[in-house]
C-alpha cells in the first residue's frame, strides 16, 4: 500500500505548553488549533493543507494507505481530538499507523529527528531560526505586524516540509528496521494503554502540592529573616553559597553530598539553619508535574514511551511515573493522611516533610471508582535473564531459594552486597543493599548487549554517546567481548573473553571489575568469594596496568 508521511504544526494559548503537559492534555485544550499539515505519499512531493482547505485525499478516505508519523502520540491526538471532529478528517485505524520515532529507538538511534538524521549520515539538519519561529507561533506570540507573523509562518512551513522529508528518509533507511510482528502488536497494545491512561488521586496530588507550597513559603520566610532579606528563596543558589562561605566555608555547590558534608562538620548555627532550610525546601515535588499531565477527567495519559530504553523497555519522559519513589524508607501508610491534612508536624517526625511526602508519592495513582488497581512486577527480571544468559548457576540458585522461602538472607542484592563489602548477609540493610549494588548491576547490565542482532559499532555508539548515535572517543577502559547466550558450562569464560572475534558480542565494562579490585578475565564460579587483588591489576590482554582504550 502507498505510505503517507505526515507532520502537523499547531498553536495554543501561552499558558499551555506541549512539553509541560503532554500531547493528550495539549490536544484536548480548547485553545489548541492546527497551523498546517504537510504530507507526502511515498516518494512524491510534499503537499500542504491549511485550515479551511479541502481534506487531502488520503485523510478523507484512508483505506488503502499506511501512515507514518515521527511521534505518533502527538499526531494521533491532533487527528482524533481536533482534525476529525472539527475539520472533517476521517478516522484512521490504528493498525494503519506506524511511529518512526519508536522504530528508530528500537534500532538504537536517537529519538530526536535532527540527531537521528545526523547519526544515519543523511543530508538534513534542523534550522534554529525555524525552531524559534515555531515556538513563537505555537505560543500565539503578539506580533508587532502581520508581516512579522507571515515571515515566521513561512519558516514553519519550510520546517514542516523538511520534517516530512526527514521522516521519510529515516524510515526508508536500511539501518531503521521494522519491528518484529510480536513487538509491533505490543506497540499497538501500548498505544491503547496510553490512550486509556491511569487514574490519578487528585485529592492526594492537590494536598501534596499545597504542602510543598506551605513548606517552601515557610522556609523562604525564615531565610529572609536570617539574612535580612538578602536571600528570599531556597532556590537562590549563588546567594546561599555566598552567605555560607562568608562564615568560613568554601562550598562550591549545594548538592546533597556537599550539604551533608558541611552539616556533618558541626558548623555554626547560621550555616546549619540556612543549609537545613535549603535542603528541606528544595526537595523534589512530583505533584506539580503529575497535575500538569492529568486530563480533565482525572487520568494521566501518554505517560510511557515504548522502546524508550535500549532493550525495549518503557520510559516516562513526560509524567515520569517511573521516577516515583518506592518508599525504601518503609514509611507507614498513615502518613498519607498526614499529607492530606497538611500535618507537617507528623511528617517532620520522620524527616524533612517534602522528602517524606515524596517517598509515598505512589499514592498519587489509584483505581478509578468501582475499579481495582492491580500492581504486578517481574522481580529482578534483568538480573535473572543476565544470569541465565551468562550461565551463572549460583545466582539462579539464590533466586530459586528466595522465591521458595522469601527469606531475606537469599535476597540476591544482599548476597552480592555482602560479598562486595565483606560482611554477613544479616548486616546488609534493605536501603543499603540497594544503594551499593543496584547501581552496580544496572551499570553492568547496560554494558552487556544481549541483542546479538545489533552490530558492535552501533552498540558502542549508543552506550558511550547516548542517543546521538555519533562516533565519539571510545571509553578509556577495557571491553571484554563475550558471545551472547553462551553459558560458563560451555567453556572457559576467560578464554572466550580473549577471543572477541564474533560480531555483536556482549561488552562488559572492565572498569567495574577494576573498581572492586577483581580480575575481569577470571571465571567466577559458584561458591567463590570475591578476593582482594592489588590495585590496577595487570591486563591479560595487553599486559599493561593502566586504563587504556578498547581492545578488539
């Protein structure tokens, strides 16, 4: 079937921003209107539709066409909420729509269209002047003359047409592979889930927002009293640093560690109170972001992006539901009532009120009336799969023991933390083992490329250059290349590590092993204890003792 590549530009009131509220809230806002739509059929010329023009043929009768949008979340919402009901466009079945951005993400390419073209070596680039013109038009800028608005509209028209060409070129590029049938079905199901959304606990979110405003207002008032109105906000970073350093300190930043280090040194009363006020008032508040992404019917839609992370996992770039704290501090559920009532005294017994509230922020999601919210999770799925691929039988045995007994002595993160820290398992706290080992596992897991279909060059570009896909300076540490899917029982892993001849081999970060003073080339077998080794161990690949470039 012919393929239609399409891009839409829009405008809305200044108080509604697409980046801040998400596509679903933006498209549903009464002030949102289309500026223009540009499309091309296969390799044909780019055509333009302006509001008031007849509906283009593919959108008047979409049967027999496939449609490709760069970010189908936005274009689909503009079609369903504006173009179809207001301008007579015909509904397009979801099965006929594809998302170029998600296909690119699945191929380890950047999500942003301009960077994607650069990564693919295509002769396209974004025009910063056109981007500035788009921002002015999108916010209904008050132009001084009609000619100034027309100039911006011409730039946006050119930009929209160029985006259609860029989308077409990227989609047809051989490095942008089509999703396998099962993943394609998963993406269609994901679109339905995102359109349905999840119910937000608006009572809790509004109470949390009011609590944040109150705590920050009190902290700002006290700061003004302490400093004679020199500092009036906990976010005046430079002024706070100057005030603290005037009392004999040499702080350069106000991060968590820097503040904690000064407070641990028993500073003077002024410094202590200023830093405590800064720490208490500047704590993150997820309620503002979640409220902005909540639709008028009380549901948060479009909260996830399929294939946003490397191995096909979802990310949450807008509402950021993935960043809601898991309550590692094990605060009681009764503190939800304290948030609802604005009881800062009760919250303060457990720590800084805003930090405590953020730890129980998952109460912001709830079941709709007459419904039940069921939470399911595949426990430690990444670690289990990596252990299975690597043939680490001892780790799988630990998982089996934990699943059978639920005994925390067999919690894998505690077991690994105990080995790394040379402690008994009972001496590893729940919060401590997550801080010390979860990051280690995640870093190691990101360095292991389980998908053997991707070329090694693409893996290196993505792991060490982010989503840009640009070939940058290689990392200054080893990569040990191990063919994926081969277990330790099939041969000597150290020998396989020295033979990186297979394309798509898994890359393991040497620096992680060196940091923990382990021999990265030695096999680790069930029951082995992690032994101490001299710092900067000799590399068995090149014989050198210092960090250097990638081997193989």
